[in-house]
């Protein structure tokens, strides 16, 4: 019995002795595994950081992606996207749904445009005359392209002088982009400016320009067909935004707005009398303007208000939409949008 008890005590002592070392061994092993894991994660983060730094410090294949250009209105962005296959960052000054004639840039917009390599100006837009000299002060190296050069501008619309008050003081109608003829001229000017910035891509830009010009020519043919079979060549519009369009196609634009102001009750009554004498009932209005006066006139004439958006981004589709609605206003045959 004594022998058995002694053996038990020895076994217990051995278990306690080796148990302590076994525990210490497991602890050391766990500690080594944890430290190795932390080291490997840390090393991995360092390698990823070096890899990202190396990628960012290398020269990108497409240098144009690093350059921003600025424009005044959305139809100009459409132009640049068509010419560059939407590979260029384009800063648009006038936000969607805003009229350029009631627009004032914010300080943040001024800061953003001052970082651009080039500013493509419409030319006769009122706010451009104010901001372009300020942009030049912020960024002396910025280039300017006046897209109205070469265009026979229409005088008489109440706007400031083109491209700087010290140049001359004649007021011009700014809506040159509403005419397919003038829009093609704007496209050529935009292409020339892009080719100066990115001479290596000149062939691509000119190829896209030729494609766009062909689509504009098809639009022009459709408009001519509509007008050819029209009963009248006159149309009513709230704001006189289609002066260049009317000139191109031999139409007469009759505006409700007088020098940028809503008509008086007497002027509105005279407009009703004139419209009835000409058998006009449809009234065009841009999405950026209050439609109440246009609706009053249309109701008096038993007609309808036709909403158009020549300031929208998709210039080509917007012009086909205008042409469809023009066929109503001129009492021409209805056309289908050219896909």
C-alpha cells in the first residue's frame, strides 16, 4: 500500500514538472505564431504601399486624363465628349436647368475653372465677359478659345459686348448653338483647340469631327423637309432663343419677352391680336423659364405650350425634338426622330 502511494506521489510530481514546461512551450509557440502573423501583415502593407506609390509615380499612358478643360454650357460639353470619346474631364460653368443669362459663378466654380488648361467660350454670353478676365488673373497660363469667331453674329439682343467691354460695345444675341450651321462652326473651333492641346490625338479628333458633321448635315436635311411643307414660316416663343435657327431656315421668330422682361398686359393683348391674325397657336418656351405667360397666350389662342431644351446636354437629340415640335408650330407634317 505504501509502495503504491509512493508511486502515485512520484507520478504527480513528474506531471507537475513536465506540465509547467509543456505550458511554457505552448505559450512560447503561440507567441511566435502571433508575432510572425503581425510581422507578415506589416510587411505586406509596406509592399502594397510601395506598389501603389510606384504606380502613381509612373507616367500614365493617356496624358489627356490629367488635364481639365472648361466650357460655359452643356451643349459644349457634348461637343467635347463627341470629339474625345468622353476621355477628357470637362468642367461646365452653367449648371443644368439654369439660364446663362441669369447665371453668376460661385467662388468655388471660379477656383475650379482657374485650374483648366483652356476655356472654350461661346463668345457673346453675358457672364463670360465678367469671368474671363478674372480667370486670367487666377491662371495666367490658361488658353481661351472664342467659338463665335467666324460667325455672323446677330445684333440687337440685350447683352454685353463680346469677350470684354473694351473690345467694342455692340450687343449680340448669344444663342449661336441653336443653329446647326453655327454649331458646326463651334465644333471646328473646339476641335482646333483640342488639337493644340493634344497634337498626338489630332487624327482621332478630326475623324470624330467628320462623323459629327455628317450627323448634323442629316439633321439639317430633316429640318429643311419640315419647313418645305409648312403652312407658315412664323412661330411664337417666350424667350428669343432661336434667332440663329430662324435666320438659317428663313423663319420669323416672334418673342413674347421684351428686352429680357415679361410683357405688360397691353403688350400681351397686342401679341394675342398679332398671333390670331397670323393663325399662330403654339408657343415655344425653354425649360429654364417660367411658363405662365406662355400658357396665358396659348390659352387665349386655343393652342399649346411646346417645351424645348436647347441648353440640354444631348444637343443632337434636343435639336430633333425641337424639329418635331416645330412641325406642329408651323403646321407641317409630323416627323420621326432620326435614330
